[in-house]
C-alpha cells in the first residue's frame, strides 16, 4: 500500500485517559492479516455524546447508537472494519443486538450503555459470530496504552492511523482528550463524519457534552470533503469518563482543546483522502451568511474539474469561478476576488491585470494549496478542506471489493 | 486523440433546412489546425427560443443571448470554440457587442437578431478581432449542407461531432429538425446544457417555440451529467425559419420529433463524456415526486464512487444505496429495490437472497449499464444518464490548458 504523501512524519503517542482501556483483535471478517476489531471498555459513570450521518440509508450500528445515546451513558464501544453492516435489513439489526448482548454479559451493564460502529462494504451481512466468539478473549488484553493498535484496527482504505491528543483545564483540574478516527473515501460528512472516537477523563454531564460536540463538529468534520459522497456509517462519539473529577465550571479551555482534537483528526482524513497528493484549504468570505459561504466552499471543494486541475498543478482559476456560479448562493460576479497562495489572480469580475501564472507556480507544485474567494455580498465566511483528485482515487475505488 | 468508444459507427447526413445556411472557419483563437468559428445565417422571419445556464457566473454571450431572445427573432448565430468569454467583465461584454455589430452590418439586421456562443477556457479575454476580421470572408462560403463542418467547429474536448435529425408533420406539412451539439466535460446542465443549436423550417411563433423547447429540454439535456459541474456557458437555442409555411395547428408530432432530436444530442454528450467508457442509464421510480426521483437519480449519477465502480465493471450496488441515502429525498430503506441489467440485486432493504454476482457479470463488462432503483414511497419517476469515471477524465482535465 502507498502511504499518503500528506501523512505526518510520525504518529503521536497518546497518553492514557483514566477510565478508558482498549484492545484490538483479529476477527477475519474481511482482512486476514491485521486486527479489524476494536473493543473499548469505559469506566462506570462515563457520559456520552454523539453525532451521526444524516443519510436516509443509515447503517444498523448508527440506528443502534442513536438509541443508546438517549441514556447519555456508556460502558463500551465495539468497532469492526471491513463490513459496514449497512442496508442489511432486520438481519443487520439482529447482528448488532447479538454483539451488544455479548458485551453486556461481559461487563455486566445495560444494552443502552454499549455503542457499536461498523465500516467497510455496504450491503453484505455482518458475520457477527466472528465478533461475539472473540470478545471475551479480547477483553483479557484490554490496556490503557493500546491507542495505536486501536487507531489501526478501525482502518479500511486509510493508509495511516489517525490520532490526536490535547490537555485542558476545567475549574483548575487538568483533563486529557484523546481522539482516533478513520476515513479516506465516501467523505462528505453531513452533520457527522466517518468513524471518529474521542475520549476524555473529564467530568461533564452528557447534555453539556452533546452541545460541545455538535458545536466543534460543525467547523471540523462537517467542513471536510474527499469525494462528495456521504457515508451510511458516519459516526462521531465522545466519551467522558469523569475520572479527572474536575468541578463543573468554565469549559472554555476544554472546548478549545476539543475543537483542536477534532480539527486535527478531520484534517488527517482529508490528508489520507483516497489518492490525495495535496491538501486544499478553501476560505470563502463576503458571502450572504456563514452557511452560504460553506456551500460555496463545498461547491469548489467537490468540483472534479477544480480537483483534477489542482492534481496537475494547474492554476485553472476559471473552474473556481464556475464552481462559485453553480453553488446557487448569492455572489456578485463583478466583485468576485480570488487569491491563490496569497496572490490575487482575479478581482472585480475578471483576471487581475497584474497577475502572472509564474507568481504561483511554486505554490501550485507544493503539498498545501490555499484558495481564498471573496464573493462580495456580505460578511459570511467559512473554511473547508479537501484533497486533489488523482488517478489513485480511481484505482482504489475500482478495486475496493476485489 | 482517442475517440470515445461509445461514439456512433457513423455520423448522420443532415438534410438542408430551408432558410438556414452555415459556414465554418479558422480564426486561430486557440486551435491552430482546425475550424473554430461557426456562422449560421437565418432567413428573415426566423423565430427563436432558448434556455441557458442557471450559473450566477454566466458568460458574456449567455447574457447577450438572453437579451436578444426578448425579440423572439433571429437572423444569425456566431459561435467560437477555445475561449468561453466567461468571467471577463466589461471587456467580455464589449467583445460580444463588436461581434454582433459586425454581423449586423453584414446582414443588415438589428443587434437583437444576432445570437453568439463561446466555449472553452474561462477567464481569458476573447480576442474578438480574430472573429470580426474573418466574418465577411466566412459569409462568402455559407452553404445549406455544411452541417458536419458546423458540428466540428464548435467542439472542444469532444472526440466526435454530435448531430441529429428528424422530420415531423404539422397540419399536413412536412418539416425538418436538425440539431448539433458539443459538450464533454463540465456537464451538469441546470435548466440548460452545453452548446446545442437546433434548426427547423417549421413556421412556429416564438412563444410557442419557447414553451416546447423548455418542455423537451427538461427530460433531455437537463437529465444528463458527466461530472456534476455546471458550465458558465450552457446554451440551447432553437430557430424556426418558417420556410415550410405549415399552418398553425397540432404540434404533437413536432414535439415528439423535437424531443427525439434533443434526446439524441443529449445522449451524444454523455457518450462523449470526458474519459467515458460506458453509458449509464439510471431510472428511479417510486419517489415522492418526479423532481425527487430526478434528484435521487442525479445523486447516483454524480457519485464518484458509483462511477469508478462502474468503470471497473464492479457491481458495487452498496454505493447506489449510499447515493440514495445522501440525496436528501424521501426513500423507504426497507422497500428499496435495485435492479442492474434487469436482475434484482436488492429488495426489501437488503441483498436479494437469490442474487449472484455472476448473473450480471456480462452486463457490467458491456458498454451500456442499466440501473433501476425503486425507493418505495410514491409514484415519482425519472431517468437520468451519465458515464463512468475513468483515468482518462483525470488526464484530460489535468492537461486542458497546457
């Protein structure tokens, strides 16, 4: 496998989060030579928050997670890669129930405290017996330090494991936030994203946790796209074990740290976008609203013509104009300004007379492409992230099942 | 250049349309070794209808055409390929005006009777003097039979010229409809399409013509997509010279023939989609409305994951489920039925237990892929057309300007 050229030089060492133990195992559902199951045990009293795909064909685990989340409590998370258990009807729902039941027996807890997630091929029955038969043995290997193994076990077409960590202060107590994520294709999160799991030892009630998670998600996972295709399985879960025993209080610092963890994981997903060679940051300003700015940004970020031009190192900014035009949001054609790599290429509705392509040649050849578009009608702004569209995207997706 | 494998074995010979004369010429705007200018002279009394891109960054020629169309009359059409004259500000508007003025002087008519269209790179100034300087000489070569030359002069990344012809009866008189079109990438028409020009000798008042054109366009050009990118220059014009002198009357047969011409041209654009190897026909039934069915169909047709799987001959129908789920339209997951090549692959919200991939292996390897999706909530239906997403799309779009 070719590792994404945008992968970090090294993966971070995640510290333990008090109240969280992890174990990875091999079930052989699809991948024969690597771990494909993740079991996370959470201490009693852990509160939970989550956001999920808005897809109308959401997977069985997503439906089950939504249900469980009503309790606001969590004792375990079970994830498998290689099979999404999506579009599997009542059989798929029964599969989730059997995994949850087995987990309840193991930990002595209620079904509403177990969360599951599955990622991989859509429409194939999940052979849940391969999970339930090894859960007990897997629990024997639970450890506070298996973060790298955990991040690897949930990968599908990912080329590197995705992890992030931060520390924050709440009411004078120090808390840790660890996050892991997977995702590479079928990335156009709509209120949620691919699989991402975030753990903290902070003491935070579930409703507060949920509000903070939704807010941080809006400007992180919900602002990335690889291919404009929204998954059936997008799941972002945040668990707070409460072991830090911080007082309730000012969450400003925690929110900032949570945002940083989510932002870092979201960027990792783009950097590991299928076939990605370049990270593209698109900032739209001057829109009628922030939502309008995001839609214009996503129209640019999802344009195959913009993405293939960037892959080729071609500053074909006319395609950016096209993508602004098709977004369906207000834009003043005669005030439109486009900046690439800090150089103004177009303004006042036409090419900047002082612009020469040689000015941004080096920028276009680099790994990080920065595009700024001001549409000249208001104060709305948004930043979205995507990658380029290369031959490898087609290779990966033509051969995924075979 | 590699000719699309979906190109017809031979192009049709278009008969003359009384009142229409055509000439192609070389201006050297971009292409050095081929004709890139089309001049069409229309007889006095010709009525006109048109639909255009809904892009907010519409090109200067599109703005001028919309204006001209208010007259309902036409005497000439001037088209250039290689430069779209889009996002060129007031300079672009002035370019169109100079071409129109020159044409008026040549034919002795009003500016509101001249239509122009430009296709090619966005954001570069149109060197209109290269057009105006040869218009007079070009007019000397006008002929009733230059349909093939005309269809070739308007091509950009097209690999073959696109033509269609039909005859129809109006009130006992026989009329002819000829159409030519171009388009290969940036194809996701929104109320209109790339360039398509249709000519008839029928006598039909402009308002009637406009109604018929809009209706036929809705189920033809507006139901195709190559890459989900909507052009700044989409233009579909229909000219009726009135030379057939048919009585006003029952247009049923004419409408049917017009629909056939537009349908044939629209399919040609998909078959010549950049990098296309397969024509994909997607029929959605059981939707809440026809509009909902079309949006679901377009969600499938624009999914890069569906398109790359089809390119690889992989019946990865789970991606079709994903695309239905992300469309944002009502669908009953537990009634969803998917048929590929006439074989039921999924029904009642899961894989059909009787389905084996070997049943559709041959179909998936073929040039024509048929997908039917019933979403089980109502009576809405639509058929949309697209092509697969191959390596050649990336090659073409990475090197377009160089």
